[in-house]
């Protein structure tokens, strides 16, 4: 069981927003990424269903299962005991009806020991689901704008809220999700001016991704930020490092060192006492020789020791 003594709570996040302290959030999908992110001081980690793309190699988040999310959520929790961990409910685990959503959220909370769940969408079904989950004691982060689980309905990974009608709809969804009890809301791929307006109107924190600088916090995908995913680089992502290139360089060096017989060297190998080493050289049989002679020498040596 993970201790919750120093855990970042939803109240801590809301306090950051009220104090005007920007909230950095980062995806983390496993033990090492969660450990590194928490160690670097990131207060909120998202076990996002983007793991379907950047970790599992699918071309969308749609194939991700509840089991996948639980598996990765548990690993992330083991890596970060204090950060606030949000786990995405995956496509198909909450859209059909509230009971299904409730069962999925309860499993995620129980089995991963995460702190909250995130669901996508702002339609009436999503709003009802948020309200029911919150009433049942599950903190919910909402997510509107570009909602990748609806990529087929949206016609692609496209900027949302570009027309006055869409802007009104998104602001209204955000307000209703707040009223339903969401403790924070992700705004993905919406124009900066619209995200600024939603941030101004809401009292809960807004967390932007491709939503400009005026949100209360920002979330980025681990692989985009570190240069680990080269299939696609979203316009909003900034590479803070090129870790992928550095990994490739290290792997090339390793392969060359093995081929050159230069790895492992003596300090990377295990030695023996001179006596045992010389015994091995003298007595262990070579190719196609029998072991019998070595066993005989050993039993004679053992006998003479008794
Ligand atoms: O799954 C994810 O990583 C997300 C972020 C893009 C917000 O939902």
C-alpha cells in the first residue's frame, strides 16, 4: 500500500490555481517515467491513454483497454507515491451508461491506487457520468476540445472551437462539467483566446495542451517533450530534449563495443581467486573431453582435505 501522507490532492491543485501558481502536468506510463517526473518536481502525472500510441504502437487511443490502463496505472503509482496521479478511463469503458462508467472508475481507483480519473467529452451523458462519479467519491478531471477517443467522429486530430458556435458550445460544456463536480478540466487543441476565456470564467483549474499560455496549467505527453516519438510531432509540443537520438547513439556504441570484443572489460566481469582460476584452467575438460577426470581430481582434493 502506498502512503498518502504527502500526496498532492485535488485541494492542493485548486490552491495552486487560486494562488496563481501554474500547474505542470506530464504523462507517465510506468515506474521509471513516474519516478523521474516526480523526482523532477512534477505535482500531477497523467497515466494517459496516449500510451496506446506512444508506448503500445497503435495509431489512435481507441484500442486501449481498461486492463492496459490498470496495468500502467499500477506501475506509475509504484514509481511516484506523492504526485497526484490521474488515470484515463479508456474508450468504451464509460460512454455506454453510468453503471459501466462507475464500475470502470471503481476498478481503476481500487487497483491502481491513483487519485482521480479523467474522462473525455462534454455532452449530457459525460456530464451525468461526472456527476455520478463525483457523488460516489471519485474525483474527476474533465477533458474537452480535441477529445482523441472521438477522433473518428471529429474527422481527425484537429483544432476545435474555431467558430463562434463551437466556442459557445465548449464554454458551455466547461461550465456544466464544473457544475457536475469536475475538479479540473483539460482543454486540448483549442485557440488560445478561447482557452483564456474558459479559464477566466471557470473557478476550477484549466490544464491546456495546445491551448495557449493562459490556462492554469499545462500538460504534455512524455514522448513529445523528450523527443521519443517520431511518428508525429504535434505543433503545440516543444522538445525539451532529444532523448530518442541520445538512446540511439548509446545503442550504436553498445553494439560496436560488443562486436569489437571491448565490452565487457575486466571491471565489468567477475574474477576468481588465483588458486581457483588456475584449477579451472588446469582441470576442467576441453571440447569433447570427459568431465570424469575433473570430478576425480576434485574428489581426491576433497578427500585430502578431510
Ligand atoms: O491521454 C493523454 O495523454 C491525454 C493528454 C493528451 C491530455 O489525454
